[in-house]
C-alpha cells in the first residue's frame, strides 16, 4: 500500500562499496533510466514472491493473453552493468548471450579503448561517450545495499508488478482455504470464547487503522486500535475482536475482467475464505500505473478494477454484517508514480480510503538528496486534494510511516547536513528513495541510542555521528552515521513528535482516522532489540494518537 495498502538488491558487496562506486560513476557520466530498471521494489517474503508471480499471470485483462517474463532482482540492472544478469539481454532481445555480461562488457570496453588509441584526434565523439557510460554503469552496480534475512530488518526484491519497497515482516496474504472431507464442516473457532469469532458490528466514530502482524500482539495498545490490516494469525482475531476491532485481509491477486461471472467467482471465493478464517473484510492495494482517462491504454483496466471493488463491497456487506472494505491510495491523487486512478469512484465503492502518506520521494524531480519520508506539508496537501475530489472526510484515513530510510551518501563528512544520493531510476525519473533501505522505527532508535546496526548485513559497525536533528521544513527527524569504512548514511524517519503533527492535521481536516504502516514496527517489550529505551519510545508513539482521538 502503504503503498501498502496503504522497498536494494543483494550483490554481496562489502559495506561502503556502494559509496565508492557511486562517486566514480557520478564523476564520469550521468546514468540513464533504462527501460528495465525503472520499476520500483516492494518487500515480500519468498512465499509472497511466488504468489506475486501468480498475480502477474492472473491479473491481466481478458484481452491480454500474451506471456510476460517477470524480471528477477538481478535483471533490474543496467545492461551496461558488469553485474547485470546474462538473462536480461535474452529477455530484451530474445537471444541468449553466448557469455556472461561481465565478459561481454569488458571486451566491448577494450575494443572501444583500442579504437580511441588508434584513431586518436580523428575518433568520432560517440566512442568517448560509449567508454564513459560503460565505465560509469559498470561501477554503479555496487550501489545496492545488501538484503537481509533478519525478519525485523528489510529484504528487498523487485516484484513482477513493480511495487514500492516496504519493510519485510510476516507474510500477510489471506490464508489458503482449508480442505474438508465434509463440505458442510465448519472451521473451529480458535478463540476460547467462540463469540470472539464473530465480526464486530460496532462502527467507530474515529479509526486507528494500521497494518501489522506478529507475536508481540499483547504489547500493542488495544485501547486505541480499531482496524488491523494484512494479518492472518488466529491470535489476532481473538485479540482484536475482544476490543471491537476488525481484522481485514489483503485482497487476493486482482482479477481484471469484463466477465461478471468471473468476477462473481473471485468474490465468492474471497468471501468464503474470509468466513473460514473469521476475518472481517478486505483491503485493496494495487499500485501499478493506471489511467481513468478514456482512450488511454489502461482505461479499461481502471474500469475493471472499479467494478471488482464495488461488487466485492456489495456482496461482502450482505454476506458478513459489520464487514469492511478499504482501498489504498497514493499520498496524493495527482498522478503519483503514474497512478491516475479514479479515486473518487474507488472511495464510493468502499467503506474507507487509506491514504498512504509516505514514500513521497519515490520520484525526486529536484535535487537528488536524502529527504523526509512523510513531510508534514505533503500530508496536509495530499489529504486536502482528496477532500477536493468530493470524497467524504468520514471515509479518509491518513496513513503514516512507523519506519524510515537509511540513505547511502556520496559525500562522506560525518556531520554533513545534506546527503547527496546516487541515481536510482524509477518510472522515468533518475532519483528515487528506492536507493535507500527501509528499517522499522525500533531498529532505527536502537541504532541511534546504542550504535547497534539495524541489520546484521547492513554494516559490521555503525557509529552515529550527529545528535538527533530536526528539519524545520518537513517537520521530520534525521541523523547521520558512518560504518567501518567511513561510508556516510543519513537516516530519515518519523517519531512521536512528527507523527503527532500529522495526526493534528488529520483532526483539523475532520478525517475519519489515522494509522501506521506498521503496528509491529515498535518494540514495546524491549525483547526485539534489547534497547532499554524501546518501551518508553513505543509508548510515546502510541500516545501520539491522543492528539487525534481527544
């Protein structure tokens, strides 16, 4: 989404290698946005990657029967890169390369150098340009941050649908249907009090709507939560229903079809799964470029998406009283990342619209520097634009991030105010927050408090080199750190202070609710990180909701 609902390839490079290569690349030539490298990553578990492959196959319009190859992580490198996958050229040209791209690129560069030497001053200018670009892009492959297998850090992959990057936590898909020998057999309620398996009928005047799952459910502040999205654990159902909160699933792979019968089968199967697992609704989170403009290539796809969501809401409300549907929307309706959606129609077709008020730097059109993930002014501006579309304020949720970005800087001054970034193209724009790596709030604060690296593969040593800084323009905290190689990183995130400011805006606009991506980014018990300050920091994040609720 968040582009939840509402994400750096692993090349086993030594820590700091990305900084050296980026400086070299920037000094030689500006990287170009390759056709195959302008898609954005989204964090998914291995199971989700496999499921996403099915999504790509099953979510095409009826008229689109042509096969499409899903690019792998290593594919999404520039074809000039010395580390590019040999399969990439095959996917582009249809011809398998006879040797590795490393050997091919090296041989090509050698030939160009020989020609330059032989031709001397009479050499055509394009040969020099080719040599510069080859060197620049070959060195830029080291700019990736290693992926992590730590469940509380991040593991980034480029999925088939080009989603934005998100922190990797537990799998969030709706559990598979259970096979029963007797079709009439009902799944046993997992709660000791079987009444807790019934969907709450209460309608909350104010919503605290967020995403999350995990084994630390008792540490959440259940006095505030009203909706939990993307969870699939039985314990979550019992805990949430005990306080009148709903648990809603992520929508299965989206069906884009003009067939009413096909859509009905999709909806019937969804409702059956929700009932079987005692869940209370579904949230739709589709983030590929799509247009509401008649005549555009994706116009019909937009119509199919609206029909599916509208029909799901009608059928779900009839089948499960008290159920809820929601749709995730970009931080602004102004064609963010090519998402020219009919947001008003989507809002009309659902109970709630979750504005993903984060990842606002997915496309940076100005100076390529590290910046806030969720600037206060953009949170206000985006929500106001949705209200201006005519969407009732009672349907809008302002989503906020309980995670942040670690940005690798090209500059190296430990106290530098600005962090200059290398290029990471995304959908036609050279600069993107995709060059950064996401970490949960608890891990970021553990780094700041104790100089403990936020993931085992991030760096061997991490040393914070500034106090906690505050950017007045975006009303956001940030700080610097260096690793054992002296490579500089700048961390931008949201804390209780910056979050409370956004909740205050949501209250002033009369929005229905607020909520984070994700609830499980905190460490209220202190057992995840071992940070002695974690409990108090988590309490502060929960208490920030009071600005909106009271």
